[in-house]
């Protein structure tokens, strides 16, 4: 035991030792002190104003100001993106400015941009109106000219047949009135010209027809240019139209319909001279507006470029200031209103660094009073903090996804670094596929500096975060693939010649007896001659199934052993005597014994039926084993192990709850008097402080039920968890058989043809199946099954995972976008 206690501590084995501290900060030193602590990032503040709303806190006005500045900065960022520019990733070199000065600058820039945008919008609206007017003038002139020529061609026929009728004015149709100018002027035939979006023109024409009961003429033509829509900032195709009608009532209806459909109407004179004069004026005005718009756009782009150089620095500054005031709102004002009181957790190794940062803050603020930093006792459980690097962080995240470790609890990530990729490789054993994964992992690692500074998608971010997990998984897959002797399901004589040879010419024929041994065993891994023989599947099934049981029992024993180190660390002798010991006895009396039989059978080459041995160990423990006996004294050993397993169940169930009840009774025996405080700190205990004690009553029934559930779960779980490790055998077999199918039924089948096209198609199908099915789907499947084995079968033996992460106040962890 002394040797175990004297072992050097492992960095990741247990979380960092934490201490609860209190800060008493003068008001003038509060802001620089919190700023330095944010740069350090090693102190987690406790919210002492949790009962107050955000609007009742002390620095709410400063938070509002920072939020308003963040809004302005987001407005600048949106404007820069709309202009097609990018903010400078590197902040421009600029002397530090105060928050008040920055607030004034941001207000000026916002006012300037809003004014420029308003002027630009008005000019753009005027430009669009003139551009539409120009196109309406051009198209309407074509309509009117074609209408006049059509009228001249039919004027003779109208004179002969119509003008002799005195009632023509009353009975003439709108078409006939339009074709006779003099009559049009007398009867009041008019027209309205305008422009409308192309997507609305069909409904617009149908509505006009219904509103005027068909008494109108509708001419349309596609506009020569597309027009920029200010609202969507997209180019829109439009249609120029001219509507001929008669009567004031029809005019009012048409104008209302135009307004409803968003059509813009423009006056077009009938006189060609006037139309030409107006067209020249419109073209002149358009040229002036284009020049004005270009100048305004260049001025706005210049202003946005200037803002873009400093935008990143300003956003970081405002984000930090807001985080500082949010943290200050977690502190309490002293009754004298001259100092702030804060509490929080920090690692013990960081105490000196925190004190140095607080001293710098006192010197910078020229305060006459220093900041008081002292350690306090706390009843609440400290947060959990592991110092990880880019390699160990991914494995720690795998464990934390199940649950954050309790303070100072054994951390499964230490063992997950090796066991997780190894169990994955047992299911994914193929050194050809492993090389493909290795190349992908090396590509991600080689581009680490570039990809870490970019925003990636959810899938790529997950893949990049697990690059070192992928690296070890690929290395272990190559190792297991060499053991299985599989390279895309093809065996190779890598370590010498085979130890077997065929009895006749066709080893794969079902009628042959099989292989015969003629030399020493193959030095490493599975002999390649097993591939294709009639004994291949029974041999590999037996090998992988028994190997899965051995690996599962070893890992479950490791979990139980880690529970011993947990109990020893927390000085819980009850857990050692009444949980660890019976669990070790129960698991190894049954499945440890099964593992021993497997190893003995491998070493001796016995033909004993292990299924028969294990089943009749329970059904007929005193019956002779006969030909299934593997070693002397096996029957006696089985009876002893069975009795030990039966004794271990009540050993786990009954003693611990009764002993806990007795200890609780002895501890609080003597009445209801409370314990006297042993220090002056207890007298001034604050209601919201972490030092406040909470005594809970001992509930025997709850403790007993919890122990009973734990015992039943372990007994049943010992069986189900051991069977669960058979997934190692099942997925390894499935991966191997899938690889064989794709190789033999796709690649070799296509390669048997003389056609180059068929060979290329077969090679493409084989590459596609290997990439998307074996390298993606099978990788994900093996990953998830390895995850389940660690979370359920391994960690439930010792890991509670009911802690909470250490979340210090740090500028480095601030989000990119401040809400």
C-alpha cells in the first residue's frame, strides 16, 4: 500500500486541485483587476447576485453601452459584407483608446454611414425612376408609331363603311376609335404607359381585362435593361406596357390596379417632338445621376475600408469590455460602497499568478488600498479541471460527452487514449484501410495551423477536432490488420512462408479434407493459407469470438481496479470491502474462469467444449467433466468459484447500508444540539456563501434501495456486458466479409473481362464502395460501438461523471459574435 501511495501523480489521472478564494477589491481597482484576471483565465467567479435580474445589477448601464456598441459594430460588418469587402483579419496598429472615445467614434461613423446610405438610396430611387421613364418613352414611342401606321393603312375602309353612319360615335369599338385620330380625340380615347415586373404582367393584364370588361387594348414589350431593386439588391427584369382605354371611370380603375400591382406609370406625350425633347432631358439627368452615384459609392467604400482596418480590434475590445462588466455584475458591493466582494474557484497552482495580476491592477489604478486575496473553506464540490493539449483534448471530450468527472475522480481519458483506438481497430482490422485512414489523419495534422484559424462546417470541425483520435485509430488498425493478415481482404506472406499446405490441388473445394501442417507456425498474425480454405470461417470465428471475451474481461477488470483507486483516494474503506472485493470475486469467478479456460485450450490444443463446461457449471456442478476436462482439479475449482460467486451477491447487497446506518447513528448520537463553530468565520457566515453547511438526514430505505439497484445492475451487467464485447467479433467479421465481397464480386469479376470499359467500371465501383462504405460507414459504425463499450461496459464500473467543468473567466474563450 505504501508503494502505491508513493507513486508519482499522473497529470490526467485526477483533476487539478482547486481552492475556494475570496477577493475584496477597491472600486478604483475593480476594472483593471478583472481585466488582468480575464487575460490570465484561471479564476471561475461565483455569481453572488443570482437572485437579482440583469436590470438590478450595479453595472447594467455599462453593459447596455457595450451592447449598443456591439450593435453598431455588427452594422458596420454587415455594410462591409454587402459592399463585397472583407474586414481585415489582422487589427491595424493603432494606439489604445478609451471606451468613451471609441463610443464617440462609433456614433460618428454610424451617423455618417446612415446619412450616406440614405442619400444613396434616394439617388438610386431617382435613377431607377428616370431609367424606367427612359425605357417607357422608347417602348411607348414604338407602340404609338406602329399604331399610327396601322391606322393609316385602314383609314380608307373606315371612311367608306363607317363615316356614312351618323351613330358611329356611339357604336364604334375602342379599336375603331383608336384607328381614327380625329374620332379618338372626339370620343376621349386615351392611354396610360408604365412599367411592371415581368412576374406580375400576366395577372396584371387579366385584371385590367376584367375591370374594363374587355374595353381596352394592352401592348407590352420587354425592357432593354434590368433594373436594380434597392430592397433585395438584385437585378429585376421588367415589362413596359401601354393601355388604351376610353372614359374617366376606366382611367381611375386602371390607375388603382397599377398601384395595387406595384406598376410605375409615366406620362408619355403623343407629340413626337415633345417625346424626343423629354428623352434628351432624361438622358442628361441620368448621366448626372450616374456620376453622382459613382462619387458617393467611392466615398462610402473609402469610409468602410477605413472602418474595416480597425473593425476586428474594436470588436475584440467591446467584447472584452462587456465580459468585464458582466463579471463585475457577479460581485457584491460592500455596505460602504467602496469595495467589491467576489468569490470563486481557482487551481492551487494558479494562486501565485492571480496574486501577481491583482498586484499589477493595484499599481495601475494608483490605489492606496491593496486587493485582499484569501482562501476560504467551501462545502460545495469544486469544479473539475484537466490541463489538456491538442492531443489529449479529443479523448477528454469523448469522456466528457458521457459526463464530467467528479472532483478528483479517476479520469477514464488516461486509459481511453489507448483502449479506444485499439477496440476500434479490433473491429476495423485491415492494414490497407488503415493506411487510407492514416493518410487522411496526416493531411489534417499537416494543415493544423491553417484549419484551426478557419470556420469549418459541423462535419469538418468534428473531423478536425478528432484528428489525433483518427491518427491512433489508423495506426492500431494497421497493427490489427497485420495480425488478421488482411490488405483490402487479400492475405500476404509478409513474415515468411505459410506453415500449411494443401492435401490436394484445391484447398477451397468443399470436398477436401483441408490443410495439413508441415513447418513451424507463422511468426506473426494469422497464417495466409487459412484464406480461401474450408476451415477459414470456423477458425476466424472461433479466434475472434474468444479474443473478444478476453479483451472484454480484461477491460472490465481494469474498471473495477480503478474503482479501488477511487475508494482509496476518498478514504472509503466500505467501498473497498463491500464493493470492490465482491465485484472482483464475482466477475472473475465466472468470466475470469471462462477466460482462463480459453487460454488453456489455446495452449494445450484441447478439443473440450467450453459451452458445455460453463452451462453445466451451474446446472450440474458436481458432475464429472469427462473429456471436457482441461486440467487437474478443474471440477473442485468450479465448485469453489460458483460458491464464491453466490456469496459475493449478498456481500455486495447487505453490509454497506447497515454499516452506514450504524455510523450515522453513532455520529449524531446525543440529541439535537448543533455543533459549535470552530472559527470566527462561521459566525459571519453569509447566506449566499459557499461556506454555508447543509446537513441532510440519513434515509436508510433510500440507501438500501440504491445499493440493491447497484448490486443487481452489476450482477446482470456482468453477463450482458461480457456478451456486449462480442460486437468486436461481429463487426470484425462483417468488415472482413464486406471487403471480400467487394474484392471478389466486383473487382476480380470485372477484371476477368477483356473490355477496358468494364474494367474501369469495376474499378470505379470498387473504389466507391471502399471509400463510402468501408472507409466512412464502417469507420463510423466501429467508432460508435467502441464509444458504447467505453461508456457503458467500462466506465460504469467506477465512473460517476456527476461533476461540472471548470469554466474560468477568460478572454480567450469569448465567442466570436457578441449577442
